[in-house]
C-alpha cells in the first residue's frame, strides 16, 4: 500500500467548517468530509479575524492608485490596513503550509476571481485576488492554491491534488536533510516530473547528482526552486504520452505482439481523448507486477495522491483550458 505525506492545507473557514459568511451561511462543498482523512486542515476567516461580525454588511475591493482597497460601502470603513496587518502577521506564524483552498469571489480570499470595483462604479468590475489570498501567494509561492468552486473540475482537481501531495512529500524529504532522502524523492517522482517538464526534470537530476559538491541547504533550496518551476503548469497530453511510452520501454521486449498492439491502440485512444489515462496506466501497472519491475511500480506518476480521492465523473467547466490560470 502506497504511503503519502500528510499535507497541511489552509482553508477558508466558511467552506464546510462554520457559518461565517457575510450572510451567516456556510458553503457546503464536501471537501472537509472527503479530504480530511488524508490531510490536516487549518481553517481561517480573515474577515472575522479583523473584527467583522456574522452576519455583516458586505465588503468589496476598490481599485486605487496604490493598489486595491478593501472597504465596507454601507459604513464607509476602510479595512485595507487591518486586513493587511492580519494577513502579514497570521501568515508569518502559520508555519509549514503545503496548500490553500480559498473561497471563490471573496474580497479577502478569492484567487483571481474577486471583483475589483472602480471608485466611481463606472463600467464592469475587473477581476483580482482578495487581500488575504494575495498575501498567501506571496508568502507561500510554492504551495498549491485553489478555490473551492474550481475543484469541481476534474482536471483542476487532479492537478491541485498532484501538486499538493508532491509538495508535501518534498517537505518531508527535505526535513531529513539527507542526500539519500533527496535521491529517493527524485527517483520515485522521475516519471511524474518528466510529464510536467522534461527539461526541468533533468535539471533536478543534476542537482541531486551534484549535492555532494555543495551544502545540504543549498541543494535543497535549488531543488525546491526547480521543483516549484516544474509544477507551475499541468502536464499536457503529448507530454503524458511521452511518459507512458517511456515506461512501456521497460516491457517491450517481454510482451507479445498482440499486447503491444493493444497498448498502442489504447494510447492512441487516450491521445484522442476517447479513454482516460487510467486505461493506459492499468496495463503498465499490471506489467510492472507481472515482471516484478519495482522501479516502474514505485513511480508516483501512477498514484500521485491517494486512490480514494480519485473521481471518475466527467469534468465540469470549459475543459483543459481552465488550467491556464493556475
């Protein structure tokens, strides 16, 4: 059974935890029930923390010369500095954080979806990030961060969970401060990293190979920065095809012609988006067991996060283009 690092995730408190939205409601997203067995949640409501009650008059972001201002139109209160201070202080004390799940469209927590109004309300509002979300992205640039509504899309959810559990696994490996731990992390994630970015996968391999020439701190910092760059964008289908073809190379001399033909027929169906990647991976995993190929069987590519979190229903949204923002 695969073991996974346990990610630490900051989540908007109004998502499945508490009735603390401005209107006194809670957002039912089932994320707490589904994910809590596998990770540790840290719920937070920035708006409550700066003294706003429940229910409360709505607040909004307003474009300003020096950046967005957070105001409460009904009272005329400017909450920009209180929110900035809270965000800075809280995030400074938050410790290790692997990911964030934040409330969409919130003026404090929205990640690119919050409305930014013009001072005179002329014209439609722009889109931006809430003040707490912007602070989280600045303080934890390597963390996986997403909104609860976007996690309803299968592609976004898969990318978020893959990055989240990979980041957490690297944190655990780095905490050991051992060259062997970094070697093991890279070896287990080699195919996964190949799918994300083959050039950076090779650069990561060089850092691992050269770690005896530098300090542990330098090697881990360089590896972490390169890993972050590799995980910035979700893998595309051609890159994934390259990965599974590479894995197939471990078995091609051991298979019958009919098995090879079936593999490439299924791979082409995946390339054409007629079957899921799991159909291809199931064959590779079965051959890894059949031929006792421990290296292939141990690759995180085939199970980047707990299988219990895999969803099989069709993705909602516009398709793969919804990944462009992350």
